[in-house]
């Protein structure tokens, strides 16, 4: 059998690594392969280079395997960063987004990340960045609406005349 030749190997490798990280089961299999390679005599550095992981990660897998066996390779819960808003504050944000910014004492007619960040800082004395506020919109299933340009509110007769004349 002849060796596989992949022309764009760097992108292929990155794509395959992304696919491995996509599911809990594939990440388990990936760690299992790493430990197997170490058990067969490869160093953690060699395995890390081969699999595209950090050497420290491979060492961690081996250590967990030695302590707990196969159970040590199972995906653990990741607590992540704790929420900065309490449950009550989340409810308040959800309720305030159902109103216009003007109704709650801000300028503007539509909510965006900057406006929500300002409101949260004023009401909870807590700074959340614009990007973080944009993620809040998504988590609360709130759809951002963009203002329509002035031309959308223009005179319909002038717009129609323009359309007729622009086809020439």
C-alpha cells in the first residue's frame, strides 16, 4: 500500500484535530491513543508532537490513567468561569430588554452591546464588556435589530421614480 499524500497537510491536520475535539467520545479516544503510545515506549513530548497536543496535557493523561485507570481518561465536568450576574440580575436584564433603552433612561431606541453594558454598569455597578453583553443577548434568545437607513423611510414616489429611471 502506498503512503497517503495530502497536499494541504497543515489545514487537514487542523481540521482533523477540530473534529477530535468536537465530541466527548472522540476526546476520550484521543487521550486513550496518547496513553497507549506512551505505554508502547514513546515519550510524552513525542506523543504530544504526534497528536498535536501540549506535552503537559499528555503527562496529565498518563498521570490520571496511572491513578484511576480508564476512568481517569473520561471527560470531567468543566466548571468554567462563574457567572458575574446573579439569577435575579439575569431576570432583570431579560425584563429590561423587552423595553426600549429610552424607557429605562438611556438614549437610543434599540438595544446593542454598548447600551446594555451601560445599563448593567449603572444598575448593578458591574462592568461587562460590549462583547460579553452581545453574548448575553444570544443566551437570552434576544434578537438584535439594526436600525434601517433613512432611505428606507424616504418618499415612496421618489423611490419609485428612481427605480424606473435607473434601468436605462
